[in-house]
């Protein structure tokens, strides 16, 4: 597994804390948030493609 480090400000730390589930590590929270974001992006792309097909 690769190690990624980044500098985050107080707002980002608060956001991570707000997304965390009970007992979840900060790494797990960030990992889950990235996966969630990717799924949402894919869903948005699929919806856009569906709208294009509806117009066809």
C-alpha cells in the first residue's frame, strides 16, 4: 500500500472529523471518502450519458 501525505488546514481536519465513523481511523475515513467521491463521479457521468441517449 502506498503512503500519501499532505498538509491540511484546520478546516480540512474538521471536515475529516465530521466524515469519520465511530472507531474509524483518519486513514480509513480519507480512503472511504475518496471511494465515495469516485462512485459519485461515476454516477454523475452515467446520468449525463443517459440524458444524451434520451435525446437520441
